[in-house]
């Protein structure tokens, strides 16, 4: 069996990397940090924000509420405050299912290209 390298997972992400993941400006992430109490990244000695995977999940939830579901900031704050944040799990599950779907589609294309060769 051939050796397969494991992907190296980062522990912390910069604000630019997080903004790129969501295709938004870093200023929006900083703004949401001030508006939503659940987003609290660690800061290094220089004051640069360092986001963990948990922080990114929380940003993903806010992104889902505001950008995908169309909530206002106040509406999203109310959803989060009301304890209906079981949406964290739903958003994570949807993301995982999308990753699996993309993997299967890539595998299908690879098998079709091998068949055609």
C-alpha cells in the first residue's frame, strides 16, 4: 500500500485566511467580532487575531444567518441569544455533507477519466 501523507492542520488562522474562506473582507470579520459576543479570537503579542477552528465555526454560523438566511444583524443576535444555536450543529453537518459530495463528484470524474483512457 503506498504511503499517503497526512494533511497538516493548522491550529490558528489569521483574519485574512478566515476572510478568504468566506469570501468577505477582513473588515467584516472584525465588525462581526464587535457585534456578536460569541466571536472572540485570541490575540498574539502584536495584537493580531488568531482564529481557532471553533472560532471559524462560530463565524460560519453568523455568516449562515446573515448572508445565507438573510437575517439582519439584530435578528441574528436574537437567534443566537435565544438559545436556538443548535444551528451550529446543522451548519457543521451541512458543510461536512458538502465536502463529502465534492469528494464523491471528484472520485466519479476520476473514474470516468480512467475509463475513457
